[in-house]
C-alpha cells in the first residue's frame, strides 16, 4: 500500500510524505513483484527448475512462487544470511545452499549452474529481463494511488539497482502514454559500508567500480559488491542522473535509526535494508535537496520480521510479573513517561 504519513512527516517537516510499504507483499518484500512476472514466464517457457542467488528476500520469494508453479527451486545465499529469510525459503520447499564469500560469489555460482544445467535463473539483478519488468508495477501503483499526481522525489534502497531501474522505466512508460506529464527525481540510498553506486555518483564518474572493501553491514539486502557485473551499477547510476536525482549513503547507526523512527512514528516495522530511505530523506533535507513543499515517496522494501535482531536501543528484556500487584511499580514509572 501507499501510506500518507502524519507523525513522520511532522518530524521531518514535510507536508506530503508517503510510504510505499512493500513489506505487505505475500512473502514480505518487493521481490514478489519480480517473481510474479519471472516465474510466470518460466512456466510459459516450460521450465521445470529455477535457481536464484539471493541475499535472502529474493530467495524466499522465488521459493514461494516456484512452489505455487510446481517447480523445483534451488536458492543460493551467502553464509551469514539472516536466518528468518533462509527459513522462509526452506518452508516453501526450496533446496537452500550457503555459499562462502560475498553475495557476488553466490551470483557467479548461480549464473554458471543455470547455464550448465539449463535451469531458469531468477536472480534479481539484470540477468533475467522479466525480473526488472516486475518492478515497474511499483511506479504504476504509486501513480494510481496518487490519482496521477507525480511525486517530486521517490527514495529507493539500492544494491545493484534493478528496483530503481524498473521504477524509472515504469514512470517513463506512464509519461510516454500520456498518463503523467512529468517525471519524478529518483534517489538511491546505500549503506556506507557497501556503496559502489554512491561512490561513483559523488566522484562524478560515469561508470561504477566494484566494491573491494569490507561489507559488514546490517543492511545485508543491499550489500552488493558488484564484482564481475559492475555494469549493473552503472545502469542504475545512469537512471539516477537521467532523473536529475541523487545518491547517498548512510551509516550503521543511521540505518538502525531509520528502523526505529519508522516504527515509533508510523507503526511500520521494516528490516534494516528496507528502512534506509528514511534517514536518506533526512540527510537530503539537511542538504537542501528536499524542501518542505515537496511530495516525497519512500520505498520500504522489506518487512521487519525478516530480520532476527532488533536495534540495540530496543534490545530489552521485558520484565516478568506474577499478578496485577506486581505491576504496581512498573505502572507508576510507566505512567510518568507516557
């Protein structure tokens, strides 16, 4: 759904701030859009087996839609992928294999295996064109929900970027067909600890280079080093620039702050990857890029139940009581802070 915020908009001094909450999709992330299209086409082509390299959400979605289509599915994830996402893929009947190294290593294993065994590769980069096509539906729904009003900014969490590219293509098609008269600016938000697209943007470079540093970030869903396929990042960079948009990164603390602010202000629980757009907006406001009169849409790409760990500020052991009398001391202090 597209949700108009009130508390969050007030905190950020924005008049019109919307959340596109992709955590409400069937498997809890925007990846369901890609899989709905890509698996449908795989069935049309007579495929029997799918394979995907994933940081978690894509694998869960591929497993779900493959199960529905009565297809075998193999999901490759990096060692250390959040267990909640791994469990999702397993419960849908997928065969899950963990691959050592960064996500890029899983990507290359899946690519080679798909070619060797003739399996359909559902990896949500740019390998499968139908994957990107599915992401265009986010643009369609934004415009439909806003009665053809075009937002000034759409803020997007970005790894290698097919979601941003799909959005851009969707908006372009709407304009070409006379449904909208202008295009929004797109902003790509990355984790500071893995930000190849942002680095190229900030340095004024025309091409994105692979990320060769450590990728130890809680935003695992966008921790893509692009090793061996950095042209994907370059395509994303080009779309950001064509939209007259922006790219920036946020720290680990800012990622957690995004999760907490989104939850306490609007009651929306997002995984760290899905929430990065919130602090991205805050930093863009500070830079003067977003003004109070702008209409802004923030993509929330994944449900908080996907991530097994709470932010440090919320990692609290609840008290244990026996009866209402035992609640007295707690109730007294609770009322003082309410």
